[in-house]
C-alpha cells in the first residue's frame, strides 16, 4: 500500500473499465453514500472518482456530488461519468452557494443508512472510508470522524501555520455551542448515521463551511462519537476556498447556534454593526468638534453621515453577505439606507418623546425609542436595500 497521504493516479477523461466501475445490481441495498460538495473542482474529479471506485470495492455505494454551478464545468464533467456509472450522481444548484447547505442537500437525497462527507480537493484520504464504515457498523455511533488531532493523525502537510491557528481557534470557539468532546470539530471528513442525521436535520443552520460543527451543535442529546486518525494531504490541483468570507460564515454559524432560536442571527449582527457605528460616530464627532473647532451641528451631521456609511458598508459585507450589493446597486443601496435610517431616527425621537411625556423615565424612554428604530431600520433595509432577487443570486455565485 502506498504511504499514507499519497495521491492516487489521475486521468483526463472518464475511463471505462476502471476497477470497481461495474454497476451493482439494482436490487442490492446501498450501504454507503459519499457526499462531495464541489465548486470549481473539475481538475480533481478525474482523480477522485477512480480512487473511490478502487477503495470501495465490495461495498454497495453511491457518490453524490453537489455542485454550486461551477463555471469550470465541474457538473457537466460529472454527468459524463454518471452516464456510464449509475452509482454517480450530481445535484447542480443554481443561485445558491455554501458547503454546509450543499452537504445537507446531498445527505437528504440518499436512502443510504451511512453517509460520508468529504471534500473533492483530494486532501481527505479516501482509503479511510472502509474503516469509518466498519466502525459505524460494529459500534453504531452517531458520527465517526476522521481526525487530524489524535495520535496517528496530522495536518501540517496540508495546512500553513496560519491555517493551523485558525483551525485551533475555530475549535475553541465551537465548544461554546456543543457539549460533545471532539478532538477535531473542524474536520470536513466524517461518516454520519442516517437516523441521527434525520433526527437533527430540522435544526441545522446550513450556514458556512463547517457542517460537522452544525451537526454537533444541533443535537438535543449527548452524542456517541468515534474518531479515527488520518493525515491531511496537501492540495495538488485547484485553489483553496479559505478566505475572510469563510471565517465570517463560521462566526455567523456560531452566533446562530447560540441564540438563533431566540433572536434572528441577522438582526443580532445588524445591531452589532450599529453599535460599532455608534463608536465611529462619536469618534468623528469628537475629532471635528474638539480638535478641529468645527461647530457642534456640523460635526454632528458629519458624524452621522460617516457612521451611516460605515454601517452600510459593514452590513453589506457581514450582515447581508449573501445579498451583497455591487456596482451601481451599491450606490443606490446606500441612498436607500440613508433614507431608511433617517426615518428610523425620526421614529426613535418621536416615540421616545411620547413615552417620556406619558411619565416613563428618560432612560427607559430612550431605550424604547432605540429598540423601535432598530427594528424599523432592520426591517426596511431587509426589504428594500438588501432585497433578495435574481441578481443577488447571480452575484452570490460569482463571489
């Protein structure tokens, strides 16, 4: 057997007669479904599929690719493979993107009692799948995780020091929302029992790129988990999807699992951005009024405009990242945001003053005014500024 971490051979075109490529009888029950989310992984598919066919000899399996409308033709290439191997399928999503949601759709699409999730980038060692399946059958845990962080596992070959730090920090943050002791909650390579998946499916957020954390945090009971060590391989083909947006998606997931059932996560982010905008407002006001000897009225107006612009840009990147405005829509959205928040400020003042005249203490009246205007600003901007339409979906696919 080749050294752990070595990559299988590659092929440029779908091959006939690949070992294990014969389709099983239609009456044979499927034991294992392998769900692979893809986006621009055309180069890796000719390597991954023969490797899975080879390692899963003797197993009744199906391979489900969930592709987010890859511009490099990933889905079309998989269709050519599926034409000669009925165990291979592709679900192509138009107007939606995200690893976790793709995995959920793939897992929902199979009748297999055991569902594996792995990446298409060849960094997950597919030869570990039979061992994960054997453990699932013999010990019947809820999840079997391929871990880089227990004895015999490693990730240094595939991770830079920066990514190792991010992974470690993500694991620590993740413990805020799940109780199960897991060494590698950031792993994207695991096997889940279908009964458990159906148990938590309605609770899943489907947000971001860490589906395992979503599964762990969605369980209403203690989980039965087994971990198997593996060596994380270095990406050979294609480009890594890790960027700032991925980290923001992970934080969004954590917030959603922590308080999402009580308060909408998007609203919480909107309020947090507004709080940061308040600091920007005060900093601008202080700079102009105290240091530049600008009149208070002018400094207040400038601070308001700067803070509103700051809030809009940050909300566009964080709170409404899935509806991000670009090009001319960014300018028109900013104007809509100005109008909506200006009306919100007027509602704030009017409502607070009304409550104050009714005898409510000044600070409670002020809090009530801010609450009403925050709900107004969020609702109006959700509907008007960052409304969902076809161009949003197209933008999301290009990001």
